[in-house]
C-alpha cells in the first residue's frame, strides 16, 4: 500500500543554483529508485528563515509530494540527515483530505499561470 507524503527541505544558502538542482535530483532519485512515485515537486527558491539555523538566515526551500511505502521514509530521512547541504527537513504523511487539498491547490495554481499566459 503506497501512502502519500510531503517533504519540505531547506538547502543551505551558500550553494550555487546547479548545486541545489543536483541535491534535489539526488533526493528525487532516492524516492524513485526505491519504488516511490513523484506526484509533485516545487522549488520555492531562497526564503528568509523564521530563525537562524547554523548561523544562516536564508535557505533554498523545496517541496516533494510523493507516494511511497512507509519503509522508504526511514531510508529517505536518513539520507536527508547525512546530507550536509540540507539544514532542515520535515516529512508529513498526507491523509485523504490533505491529498484533496494539495490537488486542488495545484489545479488552482495551474489555472492561475494559464490565465497569466493567455
């Protein structure tokens, strides 16, 4: 049974854009190579942190929404902890209401961008 999860992680601000993309790809590959399925991926860019972490006040935020076996989450989080480029992360299991909400949010976001273009 695949559950749906959402992980937000913050990369250290001293990275260049290619290094951030490389880090994101690494974690996406961990999910897909272990039988997970990516549902959505968002790069929120550099944002100010609510409080300093490791003497840093900004970070590159990324969101992954994916389906996976519960056993994959432990492996995934161990890799996130080991990666020195990641300063914080949080994984949440989505219930059916959260899944509906995130689908609705993505749909509205898509419509918003289509209206800007058209």
